[in-house]
């Protein structure tokens, strides 16, 4: 490989890493749905993130010292929203397909700028609002009801709540990026996510540990490693990759989930597939920054 090729590959490494974890993320929906045959949902999430915390700790052992107060706060906050996001998503997967769950979860992308507006007063662009409208229309069709009867079932509502939590996770990761050690915070957030889920289990009636089964152990180990990779890469990439570019790459996640779901035999209705397409389109549009809008903004700044 020539030095030029190596240089290009090195420069694009964060984007390539994002694409790879997007594929892994897309495949995880189906794996979680299979794992729920052997465990209750929140207990499953708790063990999943315990396995992920152990996996990151093993490859980051030399970094696990000199923790500071800010890293514990960052890890605890991110861990809390991870627990809420993945917990609601996992419960939702008991009643909806993995493909549908992935499309609904993808709504976190247009939600991020809206929540930033509400929390930090960062006004969304026109394209963000257009993307939100497209995503909402897609959501209506994705439920299979159309506009004649807008009705979300229990699993869909929980998954939407999960997408809000994941949007908050991305905002918090972006807020703390560059201020904390990536590996230490990743371990803390995964450990706290697991802890929060274990604390919740008795309140949700999940008082019994799942029976020991090799299928469950294999799924938890696989998802633990996948979750470790996803969280590490997200924490690393958000220090250098533009959020708009990252969001567009993330938009491929429900497409991969739908592909894996179809291979496994899932068949969404045509209207739901159209809705999913609109959700992905809304995600991409919400992060698209056309040149004419940039020129218009520059002119307005010059006039003032």
C-alpha cells in the first residue's frame, strides 16, 4: 500500500469505524430478540452491560487508574440514559419486530438537535425541521396504521422513549468529549448502566435470575463485546468526526437491522417499509447542510 493510500485510510479511520459499528448495532436488534427467549428484559440488559464493562476493562487495564470526579459524574449520567434507552428498547422488542425497533430507534438522530435546542438553546436549522417532519410521517406509516388511525402500541411507545434516551446519551457524550479519558469513562458508563438495571429489576417484578443456558451465555458474551466496541468507538469518534457526518452514517443502522431481520424471516408490510424509508430519509435530511443555506447565513451575518 502506498504512503498516500495509507494516509487516506488513516484519515478515514473514524468514519470506517463508525460504519462497522453501525453494522454491528443493526445486527444486535435481532440478537437481543433471540436472547429474550432465555431471560427477562431488564435482567438481560443488566448482564449485557456487565459483560461489556468487563470486556472494556480487560483491554483498558493500564488506563484504569487516576479516576477523577468529572469522569465518575460523566460515566454515571451516560450510564443512566444508556440503561433507560436500552432497557425500554429491549422490553419493546418483546412485542415488535427487530426491524421496526431499529427504525423507531433511529429517530434519535433528528431528536438530538431538538433536545440541544431545548437544553442548550442551539436553534435547529430548517433542514432539521424538514427531517423531523419526514421522520414523523414515516413513523405514522411504520406503525402500519396510516393517518386514518394514528395509534402506537406498547412496544412502539417504549421504543420511542428509548430513542429519546439514546439522543440524550449522544448529547452527553458530545458534552464530555475531550474533557475526560475515553477508556475510563466507557468502563464507568457501562458499569453504571449495568448497576442501574440491576437496581430496577425488583421494582419491575424481575426477581429471579435466568436459568443457566449456553445459548444465553453466548448471546450475552457476543452482545457484551459488541456493546463494548460500540461505546468505545462512539466516545472516540465524537472527539474528531463532525456530528452531522456521524449522524448520516448512523442512519444506515436501521437499514442493516432490516436486512438482518429479512434474512431471519421478518416481513414488514409494504406501508411499514415505506415508513421506514421515510424515517431514514428524515434522518439524512435533518443533518444535511446545503450550500445555499450556508451562503444565506453568511449574507445575513455580513448584513448585521
